[in-house]
C-alpha cells in the first residue's frame, strides 16, 4: 500500500485474489483505527514501518 499499488497489483504480486487483499486491508484499517490508505500509511510510517518499501518504490524497484 505504501508503494501506491492498487489492490489488483498487490493481488498479482502476492498471487492472491483481490477480495483477499481487500479483506487484509480492512483488517489493517481496523487495527490501526484509520479510515483510509493515506491515514494508514501515515500511522505506519510514524511507527517506523514501511520506509523500506517506499524507498524501493521511489527507485523503481519492485517491492
């Protein structure tokens, strides 16, 4: 998510269904008590998570 990938792109990368990605994203939002991706990313980065993925995405590396 932090790399800006769509649900479909995440599903292809992980070889799972789009519905499974949606279920996981919903669970992440609930655990972080956030309403959307932007808020989840901010909360995760403040906790020190996801920085490595965001840097890889900015270099064009697959994440």
